[in-house]
C-alpha cells in the first residue's frame, strides 16, 4: 500500500468515527459505548443508526465494519433494519 492509500484510509476511518461519535452523543452515549459488544436496546439502536448514517454518507458497509471491528454481515443486517 502506498502513502496515498494509507492517507485515504486514515481519512475514511476518521470520518466514520466522527459520525459514530455524533450519533452516540445524540443518544447520550459515548463513542466507546457504540464499540462495546452490548446488545441492549439503546446501545444497539444507536449503533444501527451510526451504521446507517455512515452508509448514507457514502461509506461502504465493509469500510464501516473495518473501522469498528464488526462483522461485515452484522453491519449489512443493521443497515437493512
């Protein structure tokens, strides 16, 4: 991977994390709460909203999954709901 690709991936990661942080704050959660494997209603609803917002902003589901360490199929399912 060359320097340009590395910078682009870093920008993508930073942008997705900003979306996640914004959605978490709207739900009264921290960004870290979104990354935790908590399946409670409020946390998973916020996580799905963050995934949907990131996807609506033009990021692929694979990019979103990579940033959060989630399974790609989990992100696909969450965005479809």
